[in-house]
């Protein structure tokens, strides 16, 4: 989830011939006058651009941006860094803090430019109702959104957005740039590189997928999911000791729910009751929702075991409900200025490969899709296994994609649909760094390798045990320093040893209903607590870890798995989670506080075992592979000194 942590800026008042005079507090940068804004020294503005480049005198669209000047004003700037957010549809300016944190160490000499692409954020975000706020997007609603844009429906593609950035660089009198794009931002950056190769000094593509050569069925996602399920399990001690494979268990779970789906009410992340159905599409959403990748990979196997072995659906119900919320497809979509579903559709339908001809009428597209899907069913029926192709089409549209654009209109497109750059376009030999998370099912390492092969001077880094997008919000202090070194040196990533040493995902041992069923902590010197209390101590630490694993979902008091609640705060470096009678196990309410220093990886927990006369202090380091939590305290008058697997 992207969060805005700095104040929004005012827009540029106008442009003037170069160099413009300084007037009324405005600051000249290139040909533009910018207004100081925010609390980080930003200068804000907007550049008017033709909505349709074929009609320069027609309608205009303002491209909003923020310009951060280098700190050493006694020296000339050492270059300009540009960051571009993903989606498509997310606002770069809403995510300003994340880009500022990533690039700030370079800003002694370098400037930073952030801009909202056309149709996003402050650049006239597309706000289609009811699509933006509806519970569950539909093909009809996507089509209605496109029709509401009229002749403009084809004017939000990546090629036009790339040309907007080039025009903005001209207006700012910026020469070559260091361009960083994450997720869809990496797609945008590839298009920019092909259309404006002379503007690049370096290029970083974080969470990349190809502009040229993508499969319209996105089969790489299925291959990644099936590989990653077993890989995550093999690297977790409790999971790898189990008979069979994780993929086999998830396939068994999917078959059981295919035959006997479960519908039940569970609290959503705000505590409101949510009706959830456990069926194969729900499992597919958990497997393929890359925005919640680490949480899903951490819990899908133990949640499956809870249902298969103990007939306990609670962990799986919660996980499915959380994915509905984080994906946004079952809840109101939020402000279009933060994430625009309409822009997501506009770019997807203009630029991405489809199973049908986007210039054909919708009824023809439907027939073409039916034929393509029928052929795939014969040639590769397991492309999305363990869910079927038919079940895949019941996933949220922005994941399944196959039929999303069947009704989207493309009146007089400015370039051939699906080709923001020509199929044979050459990419420039600029230093290029492609970064893939090893466990990313949204933009897979396989797709990252395709991208890297197309750039003559590219290096592809796969960050082990990592998920979607690595440098922005980097809590492992690995990808972010590599990106900064790459930019600072003009193409040398420096020491990349850390990419092979990121900790494996730590899975819960299971989801026991009772604390006594938790694998007990190991006694340390000085321990006086009996074995039953060692199990309780381990369960208390797992309770803290359960909240910490999902802190970013908490927008207020968030219910625990089996009762109680937690709340989270984030100050930019430290996550603090307050537990209020939180129940991971039914018979163990836990209160207290947990802090996680994302700079050092240090985690500390002060826990009160409600009703058990117990207080515990636990500590571990999140970055340490096979980390052990050291636990000290008292339970029912017994001194406890123990160690358990960190959650």
C-alpha cells in the first residue's frame, strides 16, 4: 500500500520565457516558475501538455510535479534523478516520501523530480464512477468508464506519458537523467528509454516486466507461484519437515474447496463483518495477489493445513479477507487521486497484449477471447494451476486481465494498441539495472530476464527471498544501497553480495487453537518455567509476530485472528504495534507493545499475558536468517528464560 506522508503541493502558476525572473516568492527552474511547497524543500508546478499530440491546439492536460533541489548550493547539480510509481494508476506524488528516502543520500549534489503521469494523482486523475468505488470490478463497468471519456479514452497510454516527461525535462532545461521506475514504473521507463534514448544517463527497472514479448496469458505468473510455494516451504524448518509438498497441499485444498466451498462471516481489517467464500478463485487471489506477496507466502501453507488437518477455516478466512481489502476489489477503491482504476484500465487496454483485437467491436472481442481461451484449455490447461483457467477468470479483473478490456473503447488511437513502442524497437546501450524479487509472482524473475536481454548494457539482479519491488521501502538495506551506488557511479552496482543473503521467509509453525499446542520454546540457563509455560511463551511471541506481519494493513484497531485487536504506527523508520488482548490462540490474550526498527532490523516486544500472571520481554533481529527470539520474564511466578524461532 502507498501512503502519502508529506503535504500535497500547489500547482505551477504558469510558464515564462527562459530564464524567468524571480517574482512573488516563485523560483525559476529552467523555463518554469515553481512555487515552494511541502516541508522537504520541494518546488511544485504543472506543465500544460496537449491531451492529444495530434492536435497541439486542442484540449490540454496539466502534468503536476515536484522538484527537489540538491542540498549543496555552493556546487552545480550533479544530475537529475526521476522516480516513477507503478500501477498503472498510482500517484507518484502520493508516494513521494518513499522516493525521497531512496534517493536522499544522493541529493547532496543531485536533484530529484517526481511527476504524476497523465490521468493519475494531481495530473487530472481519471475518476470513473461507479468503477472507482464499486465492490468487484466488472467488464461492463470498465467499458462504461471508457465510454464516459469519449474521444479521450485512447489518450492515456504510456507512450504519451513518456513524451510528457520528455517535454517536462525540456522545460526544466534538464539534460540526461537517472531514471528509476518500479512495477508499472519500470514499464513506463522502458517506453521512455525507447522513445527518448538520448535523455538517459542510467536506468533502473525495479520489478520489471517486458514491453515487448509479454504473453497475453501471463503464464510466467503460474510458473512462479508453483515454484515459489515449494521454495518457501523448503527454506522454513517446520514446513520442510512435513510430508509431501506445499504445492501438493495447496492443490488438495483447492480441490476440497472446489467440491465443498465454505461461506462464512469474518472480520475485515477494520473489524466490520465481511462475508467471505472460500473457493478456488479465492485461493487463486491469495496465490497471485503480488501486492500482499510476503504475507500470503508466509501464511497460505499453515492456513491450508489448519483447514485440511483440523477443520479450522479461521486463518484462511482472514487471509482471503485481507487480500480482498489489499487488492481493493471487494472494498471501496479509495480516492482516484491516490489510485485510479480508470487510468489502470486506460493504460492496460491501450498498451498491454490482449487475446483479441482492440480495434474490433466488443462482441467480436468476446468471440476472439472465447476462441483463444478454448485453445489454451487444450494446449496448456494448467497454466494457472492449482486453479483452472475457468476459475482464473473469476479473480479480480486487475489480476486476471484476460477479459478486462473487452468493452473498453479505443477511438482513433494515437498508435497501434499493444504497441507503445514498435515491436522491433531498439533499446539504448545506457547502463541498465533490472531488479527482480526471487519470489515475485506479479513481475517475475523470468519476465525480468526478458527485459534485461533487450537492453545492451543491462545487468539483472535477482534478490533472494524477496517479493514485488525491492529498492523502494527496502527493509533489508540491500537493493536500495545498490541502486544508489549504481546511480552515483553511472552504472556500477557495487557490492551485490547481499542479494544472495536476504533471510528466508519465516512461516508460523501452524495456527493452533490452543497455546499449549504451540511447539515450546527451548529453555535457557536460569529457566525455572515448566514445559507448559515454554509453549505459552512461544505462542505469545507468535502472537506478536502475527500482528507485526500485517501491520501495514492496520488503518485503525484491527482484529486478531481469534479475538482482541492491535493498532500500528509508523514514523518513517520504526514500526510500533500495540496489542490489546490479541488472540492468536483462543486461550491466550496478549497485550503490550512491539517495535521494529527497519533501519537495523531489531525487534523488541514487551508482552503481558492477560489472565495468566505473566510478563515477557522478547527480542530478535528481523534480518537474521533462522533468527531466534530470546524470551525473558515470568509466568505464574516462574522465572522464564528461553529461546524460540522468531516469527
